[in-house]
C-alpha cells in the first residue's frame, strides 16, 4: 500500500466505500475505518502504519 488509491482499494476489500465529496471528511472517515480494521485484526501493524502515513500525507496536501 503506497498511495491514497491503494488505501481506498484496501478498505474496499472489507466492504467500505467512502466518498462524501469532501476530501477532508473522507480522510477522517477513512482514518476511523482503518482504526477499526486494525482493532479487529484485519490489518497488520505494518499495513496500519502505512495507511496512517498515507492519510497524514493527504491531509497535509489539502492544507
């Protein structure tokens, strides 16, 4: 998982489709979904760290 698109594809594997039309809100919802996937053991620690880094990068790009 290296890009925002890869992250979206990863969470779609688990049935989550997130699109609100507002990227800032999308990122907040994706972050919550990633945390839930990690809590439920569906993401490894490495995948979780990569996902959070992608989210942070996208949030910084929005500023």
